């Protein structure tokens, strides 16, 4: 019985270690954001560590190969997060309030008008229209039109927010510096994230 258990443990250990395969992107950029539309089409974003300018890469084969969708020539600022809104629209966010938007599944990108100078770190879309961005000094934004325009929300803090997660349109969390985490269960989150 001991040999059986030892063999089972070894099999589990080998299986657990064999679940990740290294893929090649063709760049040495610091990649910070990752989104997949399905099992084959995906995006990653980040920045070149020498120029500190942004980059977006696109894959159509599950990450086995990556093509440059936006380069440091078109993205002048570091990018931190990327998300698909639907099969056509994708959004990437980064430093100095930069929001990049694609309406071609991530193949081509345009910069949206800047409405904040704060760094934007986290991004999530809940459906084809509703999405949130969190960032520096507690900034929090909401879109109801697939990222074409953004409304400012009151996060209730000035702490840098690096992560956000919504499980439905009323329940979400933000997390940031100093162990900060906050939750909302507001039904009217259009104007305020923090309801306390």
C-alpha cells in the first residue's frame, strides 16, 4: 500500500509540474496584461524595458506564435492591462491615462482621448458594454458603451488600485497598496463605487 501511495504521489507531482509549456513571444518586453477571446485568439500587453513605451501582441493560434499589433512607435506609454469586450472590441490601459481601443479583435489599435493623467492599472469588462478601470490615487472609471466613453466613479480612497474584479453588475472588489481591499454591492454603481 505504501508503494502504491508513493507511486500515486509521484504521478501527481509529475502531472502538476508538466501543465505549463513556455511559449515564445519574440520580444523581451515586460508583459503585464493578458486576455483571450477563446482558446486560439488572444492579446498580451506591456512595455519595452529600454524605451518604457507600450506594446501589444496578438495571437491567433493559442499563443504558439505572436504578432505585434501595436508597437512602441504607436503606443508612447507603458500598458498594464488588456481585455476583450466582445469578438470585435478590445481595450488596453496604461500610464498617464492612456486607453487604447481596437475594433478589429485586437489587430489594429487607436488611442482614445485622454481624460485623466493618472496611471491605469486594472481593467475588466462584464459584458459587451459594461466595463471598469482602476488605477493610481484610487481612480475608478466605468463605461456603458464598450469603452468608447468613460464615467468617473468615487472609489472612496486615494490609494493606488492595482486589481479589480466584478462577479456581476453590482458586486465587485478593488485591491491596492498597503493591503487595501474594498467591496461594493451597490445597485447604482454608475456614480459611486464606495457606498459607505
